[in-house]
């Protein structure tokens, strides 16, 4: 009861803002609910609010974020992902490695904060906002760093959704080639689907859309090893102050994997999967709304230039490497 009394105001505030954000995300699917959530949170944070909201907002931004990632696991069929994703596995591994390496060196050159560099790197290489959501609690990122990274990823999501079909036509790509490219080089699922749908509409075929979606889900699985490696690295780095691995281990990622295994083995009813996926997306929107509520927008704007250049570098490098690997493997 004390938990409810302490947290319900902030949780309810995040919940109602997330409802509005979800509605707007449905109307403008290229942008999506999570981005609207963090933007609304940022705007509302400009106005003074009572201290009673703070504990619930903090809980939402951290714990509900983790619950959302676990629910995401129920939408995954590992057999289906591996069947199509195995064809693109080498491209996925190469693009992820490229993004992380580019992020590391460019951030050193630009003197971008380490946590922002990590979040932009994993967001660009794996699955956009979901990867940032999963990684942020592992590295204990500040709200400002999460908001900065989400904003950067959002910018290039929108650009990709519009530009990829145009570039694909200019390059003369086939359906499978475009699907592979979109699935490996666009960083957020909503933008992958948007680009795939645009391509499908103009080419009268859903092949590219299906390939792009499944390849994207395969990339999403990289959340697991990346977050575990980061957790292990952080525990080693903190050994001087006696922080044990058990204290930094991202247990929610283990539950995410168990949910994916459960969904694969028991072949959940499609309506149940749709419900859990929708609930997961809403929880992510709610959590990112709370992140926005805890973020100083003025400070975010001041620090935005270098992270954008970092995100651009990751984005371009992934696009080029994905195309190059397809040429090498004879996919396109």
C-alpha cells in the first residue's frame, strides 16, 4: 500500500500522457507513439510540478521500461526468425559491429558523453528506441542521455522511412535486396515497416516488407548479448567499489529471452500475441514519456549537435556496409 501511495500520482500522469501519445502515434505511424511520448514529456517538463509526482515518474521510466522489454519477447517466434534471419546473419553482425565501432571512435573525436555514445550506437545498430530502452537501465544512463539518444534515432528513422524507397529505386534493387537493406540498415521497427510498405505499394509485392520485418526481428535478438556484455563490463569497471555481477546483471533481459522461448515452443494464440505486443508498445511509450518528464529540454537542445553528427555517422556507415555485404554475398 505504501508503494501505491508513493508512486500512483507519477504513474497516472505518465499513463494519461502516454494515451495521448499512442493516439497521435496511430495517426502518424512514421513518428510513432514512443517518440510522441518523449516529446510530450519534454514539453510538460518545462512547467513546474509538485514533488509528489517524482517517485512515480522515476519508477515508470525505469521499471515499467524493463517490463515492456520482457513483454516484447512474447511477439517473437525464434524458428521463423532464424529461418529467414540466417540468410542475413552475416550482414547483421557486420552492420552491428560497424555501428558500434564508428560510434566509439566518432564519440571520442567529438567528445560525446560515453553513455550517449553507447545508446546511439546500440540504437543505430540493433532496433532503435527498443534497444535504447533495454540498454539504458543496464548502464544506468541519465534521463537527459536517454532523451538525447531517442531524439537522434527518431531523426534518422523519419529520414530513412522516406529516403530508403527512393534510394532503392535509384539503385535498381530487387524485392529481396531492398528487404534485406531496410531490415539491416533502418534502426527502428516502425520505420522499417513504413519503408517496406512504401516499397510494397509501388512494386505490387509484399516480399520486401516480409523480409525487412523478419530481418529486423532477427536484429532485435542482438539486444541480449549486447546488454549482457555491457552489464559484465560495468561490473568489472565497478569492482573497485565491490559491485557484484549479480547486482548489475540485467535480469529483465533474461526474462525477455524466456518469453521468446515460451512463445516459440507453445505457439501462442495470435490474439494473445497481438495484445501482449500492443501492451509492450504502450509500456515503452509510457516509460519514455516519464523519461521526457524527467529531462531538461533546454539542456538537451544545447547538447544536441554532436550526438546528431554521431547518429548520422552511424546511419551512413550502416547503409553502406549493408549494401556492400549484399554485393559480396550476391543477394543483390
